[in-house]
């Protein structure tokens, strides 16, 4: 089975079975990284990384009970509630992000699902960010078909809605919405012809089969997500997952590599948790097929490496940031 499996690596498939994904996780580390790098080079420049910036446009007071999230109204954390930002303030942050090298600007709001008035304001933000020449992305909670179409009409390029973990483990992490709710939102986004950004969080107490199952779900969607963020749990005091056992960094790298192999043409984003990673761990992630990061000092409410640290690491590794949309890649 293994030789047949590795012979097909590099194909864009949606017919993966869970045994195959688990077999990839079980490969010797060096073999796994070899295959991941080989497949990565089939679809991408191995020394180019797409850079996004994420801004929290509405913070805190979320009614959901996601066990990892400091924005939940159910947990006593240090996060202060902030109302939806003014449009011009968001656009000023987008200008700064573009000047710092970002090519995609992501707007996150702590909603279960946005109301009509909130969505109208966010659509104005989307139009303004698009006019700056940046790709646009939003994460606003659950959407129905009408809401997704409205965002598409405003010019939204990507919508982020993570699965978080496997279907089996999901109820250990969140009870206020179902796994099917998440899948339904992804389908509404697809129906509106918006690109999908969907991944999960590693290190929440899930077992290796749960990690494989989450990637299996993503890789067997009718169409692979264009962007797959792989997050390392950021433990925040006051949340139920605070005090969880830390994840072995090599296990995190394995998740990046398997994501690359089962979704070979997707951008795999090294996302939350980078402040907990050494430069060497991040370098292994890039070798394993990660080719997207968030740039800036904060991801919604959690810390992110300073841009200068990222630039220094890129210089050490010979990595270039992808050019903005529509601009040619220099040789």
C-alpha cells in the first residue's frame, strides 16, 4: 500500500481515505519531509511565501464557547470588548499592512454570525481594501448563502472558517455550533464563488488520528481549500485549554507536511502559535511545505512575531515574499 500511496503523491485528489492519511503521518520524518518538499516544488516556488495581515475589526463578547478562544464571553480573560471598527480606521491599517509587504488583508470579527447592519459596514471595508490593491479575506462566523453572495458582490476574495479539529473530537472543544454548521458555511462560501480558507488547531489534546481525520475532511471536500491555516494552540489564561500539555514541535511539522501532501496545490499557512516556535522549527515548516504566514504583531488577540523578526528569518533562509496580486514575480 505504501509504495502505491507514495507513487501517487502530487496528484490532486479528493478520494483520500483515512488510512492513507494516517500512513503519511507514520512515515519516517525524513521521508515525509522529502515527499512534502518534492510535491511542494511541483506547484510552488519553494523559496516564496505569501504574506497576509490579520486585523480584529470587532473584538470580544462572542457568545460561542470555543475552548481555545479568549474572545468568548463565557471565559474570564484579559481581552477587552471592542465594537466594530470604523471603516476608515480599518483602511488605514490596510495601508500600513500593504506598506509592510502584505498582499492579503484579513478582517476578523468575533460573531456567531453577522447581522445585516454589521455586514453592510464590513462590505464597505472589503470594497475599500480591494481598492488598495490587496486581496481581501474575512472571518465573521457562520454565513448563509445570501450573506456569502453579498460579501462576494462587495469584492471578497477569501473567507476563513476553520474546522478546528476532527468531527470526533469537536464536541470536546465547542458545543454552541455543530461540525455540520461549519461545513454548511464552507458550502455557502463555495456557492458564492469565494475562495475558501480553512484549517484547524493542533495541540488541543486531540490524538494523532484526530489530526489525520481533520486533514482527511479538508482533503475530501469537493474542492480543496485554496488556503489551509495550521494553527498551534496559543494557551490563554482563563480559557479551558490553558495548561494543556505542549505539543512536540516535530508533530506540528508533520501536520504541515501531510497537509501539503493531501492538498498539494493549496497554500498551507503557518498560522497562530509562531511566537512559541524557534526559527529552526519554522524553517522545518517551510521545508515541509508551508508557504504562507501572517505578518504583524498580533493575530486577533494573540501575539505574533514582529515583522522584523520575520524579515530576518526570510533573509537567513533565502525566502522571498510573494508579490502583490497582479505583479510579476521577479527572477
